[in-house]
């Protein structure tokens, strides 16, 4: 008999709309793991106390979401390679010696979804957006040896900084393109990714400023938006014969990566996706 589960969880503010707890606990149940995932609302000025509490209670790790992804770094003992390159942590993992190590699984989740349909190596990629999601995806694609990444962003400084960061820290060619008016994808783009918040609930009819006839059937078109999973962009891309990847895949796969870090078990992504599909309808 053992009445003491291993504990992991999430620190975010706000926290009530984050469905991760449902997805992770569905995997724990399915695999008979004696683990619990606690969804905690932690304001910015209580983050240090929350991390100290997790250490004191022997938590195996935790996810961090807004507004803690960068601030948490000051409270950790080290960073994994992609978290260091991204400059943000969304998954903290307790190492064997008890140190808390920051990892970033957002980009890894995206990469795994992509690799289910095509390898990243050698691909020419266009990423819309230059925020946290775009940064995590761009770093992970570069580490997976994508040939070229175009960062397409509305705000010049943010986009230029991300393109420079990729070009100077990885072997991938990267450039910035200023997004003004309707954007036309070059014919040689292999993978186009919406990493902006355009289309997120409740703004579900919002459309990317994109010339839809530049979408070609050979392209993979991905969206980070998890809710709704079928965005206007993905509808348009599927209608043109593109291979499409939705934001639920990224969300599920970053969860799979986090659970693997914590428990060592490779859980069934389909169980987690089914739970999210039941929630998002
Ligand atoms: N599926 C998943 O697992 C997963 C994981 C992480 C995030 N996400 C999703 O990713 C999205 C972005 O998150 P984030 O953390 O990267 O946000 P963020 O850091 O705030 O960045 C938002 C990006 O979207 C761009 N943007 C927003 N509205 C725009 C508009 N109307 N026109 C053009 N560009 C616009 C911003 O451009 P400017 O720089 O010009 O402001 C910026 O580049 C969110 O919707 C989130 O739900 C999904």
C-alpha cells in the first residue's frame, strides 16, 4: 500500500482556463501511474515561495505558464539546452540529485507533431509571429537542422531579434520579413506555421493576413492555436490540399515530453488528445 503519490503541477496566473491538468491526469490514470498533477494559481510576487514549496514537498517538477516562463529561471539550479537558447522555461524537472532544471517542451511538442508527417532537417520554414511560441518553435527547428527559417512579424524589432538569434546561435539560415498587408508565401516554402495568437477563442473568425492562393498542396501548414483546433487557416490550407497540423498536437506532445522528463514513461498521446477533444468539443 502506498498513499503517497508523486506530485507535479503547474504554476500560472491566471490558471483556471488551463486544461493541462485534465490531459496529464488522463495519461496518469491510463498508465496506472501513482502521480498527481496540481493546477496552481501563483501570482508573480509569490513565485519564489511556490518554487520553495515545491522543493520542500518533494515535487518531481512543474510546468510554468504566463507570467512565469522567464522569471522562474532565477529560482532554478540549471537549464537544458533548448531552454537556454529559447530563454524561457515551461517545464521544471527535478534531477536525481534534487536540483531543479528548467526545460522547454513547447518547441519539442511542435517538432514531434511535425516529425509525425515529415522530417524537419533540410526544410524551408516560414513562421508567423516572434513571441514565446515562435521562439520555442524556431529554436527547436534549428536544432533539428531545418535549412532556413523566415520570421514573419508585424513588429520589426521583435522579429529581427529572433531572426538574428537563430542565425547567430545555430547552423540554420534565418531572416526577418516585415509583415505588412497580405503576405505571400514563397513557392519553395515547405512548412508554414502560425505562431501568433490570431484565431484563438473567442476571436475564432480572425484570419491571418495571408494570400491564400500562395498555399500549395506540397506544403505542411501548422497552427499553434489549440482552441479551436480547426482554425480558419487550417480550413483554408486543407481545402487547398496542404497537410495540416493543429495546435492540439503541439499541446499534447509538449505534455508527453514533460511526463517523460518527470516519470520516465512515454505515455500514449491519443489518450491525452481524446481528453482535450472532449473538453474543446
Ligand atoms: N499549442 C500549444 O501547445 C501552444 C503553446 C504555446 C503557445 N500557444 C499559443 O501560441 C499563441 C502565441 O503565444 P505566445 O506566447 O507566443 O504569445 P506572445 O509572446 O504574446 O506573441 C504573440 C505573437 O503574435 C503576434 N500577433 C498577435 N496578434 C497579431 C495580429 N493581429 N497581427 C499580426 N501579428 C499578431 C505578435 O506580433 P507583434 O510582435 O507584432 O506583437 C507576436 O509575434 C497563443 O495563442 C497561445 O495559445 C500554443
